[in-house]
C-alpha cells in the first residue's frame, strides 16, 4: 500500500510540475535545486522543472486557494558508474534519484506544513493512530528528517516553509542509498524538524496529531467559506470541500471520542446531493461548537 502511495504521489507531482510554467517564490532552478553533479550522481539538466504546485502535501488537502506555491523537480542518476557494464548488471546497479522542492507561501496555511508532511507517513485513510511501521525519524548530519524504506525509499523534511522530498525505487533489489544527494540537499535546506523518533511514536504525539487533524479540518472549512464569500470559488466546489473535511472530522470523532457518525455522514451525503448549503453550514456550526467544548477531553488510543 505504501509503495503505491509514494509512487502515485511522485507521478502526480511530476505531472503537476510539468503542467505549470510560471512560478512564484523560487525564481530559478538554482534557488531550489543543486544544479551540478553530486558525487557519482549526474544532474539531469533536461529533467529539471520549475512551476506552481503545492507538492507532496497536496494529498493532505493543503489549502492553496489563497496563495501560489512554487515547486522544483530534479533528477540525478549514476549513469557514469554503470556505463559500459553488461545490460543485466547495469539494470541491477542503476539508480535514479528524484528530488522535489516546494516553497509554500500560504501564510497561516503554512502552520500545518509539518503536520501535513507527517500525514504521508500515516495510513490516515484508515485513521491509524501512528506512523507506518517502516516510517521513522532519522538523523543525518544533525538534521532530523522523515524516512521511509521498502520498495520506494523516501526522505522528507521541512526547512521553515520549504519542503524537500527525495525518493528512489528499490524494487529490483537492495541498492546503496544515495546519501550524498540527501546530504547535499540538507546543506542547502537544513531541516527545521525537532521531533525525535521516540517522540514521533509516543502516545502523546499521536493524540496531539489526531486532535490537530480534527482542528485542521474545521479550519479548512473556514478557509473554503472565506474563499466563497470573496467570490473565489463556486458553490459546488465549496460544498464538495466542506463535506470532504467534515466527513474526516466525523470519522475521527467517532473513533476517538465515541460519538457515532453514521447519521451525520448520511445527512451530509444527502445535503451534498441536494446542493443544500444552508444545512451543511448549520452542521458545520454544530461541529465547531462541539469541538470548542470537547477538544480538551482526553482520548484513548486502541
């Protein structure tokens, strides 16, 4: 599941980067990429792109309607190392490293960046209480970063409002990790993550992450409402995104606060089908009032 999650996200972000030609934030590739060879890894000039997109946190519903984020995609490969080898050996030893660097310019949206980065390392679709079993915080050159091993290996961290994502595939057998590429980007964008691996996996952090996600979902609803009031989105888009985040809120509330979500989920589905924005907004007010009274309550993890 995680391999597919990483691979699908990587392909999606590559497509997005190719689909936009004007960037804000980063003004040239030197701002965001290491535009030279790194050790044995050759910088692939023709694969470098600069555009507008929210990058890897898009899957976490990063709010992007009130700002423009810029993104760079680059690639490095060990072609010089495998050139001249027999085909089978070359395929076994070949290594292509993909780098994505995103600069977020979302003001109060960026308060959730670290939370959204961590979302990718959780099975949040199933409301799991902690990071995936192969996910961890690694320390490299005194920088703390998220790491995931397996068929797709990923390194991810934030530098204030910049997110660095580095990935390579390991499907054809274990390959030596491109640590020199990771270190080069840590030198360019030092991690501002302070969370240690033990803290990442502690119950206290998991409880806080769950509550933060519920808080963020209601915050997202307010952001979409503000955009609608300003004439920035259509009612159909507003309804879709309100119900989307409210459903997440209700599912977490049911699992961790013991409040049944069945009736409300069914009601919201009906309101959405009927374009009944008034009833949806009434429910949102109800949930915000409930959250204000109960968010400080203790919750139990399974």
